[in-house]
C-alpha cells in the first residue's frame, strides 16, 4: 500500500496537486488499513484525505532547501537500476519462478549424497501400493 508514496519535494517540474492527493490517499489508506472504506467510514476517510492534502501542500510551500531541484527522469532511472540490482536482470523483474525452477533450485541446495529429498527407505513405490502388495 505505502510503497506508492514517493518523495515529492525539490523536483523539477514541481509536484502537482494530483501527485499530492495520490500520496495523501496512500498515506490515509496505510493509517486506516482500508483500501476503500465502508459507507459508514467514507466521510471520515474523505475528510482525512482532504486534510492530509492541505497539510502536505503547506509543508511543500514552507520547506526551504539550497540544493538544486532533482530531475524526475534521472531519479526514475536510478530507481530502475536499483531494482535491477536488487531483483536481478531487469527482464526478470516481476517474473514468477516456475515449479520446475524452484525444484531445480531446491535440488541444488541439498547436501551431496542426500537421498534427493526422499527418505532413505523410499524405493519409489507409493505407500498405498506397499500396503496392497504386502511390502
């Protein structure tokens, strides 16, 4: 929920009202635990978002900084590069691992000489079949 709240201050072009509202909505969602409030809580939720927007706007206008504004595109590219390092190749970001890939990875982690994840007494015959044939 809260991952969508981005730094809004000291960017060129400056933050828009829509961006402040979106961040405020995410903040209120996080605090309340509601993605969408019930009818009974709708008015309180909307009021909280509106007040958060006002406070955020006042904060943005009152902050003072001497550093030059950052470029949104440059910062977005840095974030993509961090994600590629964190999650591996950018082509694999968000890709789910298949069952066969998980199985192969688990087999690679097993100790050498282990019974391949089976018990030593397991000879490949299902237990139900052993009971039927008297093994």
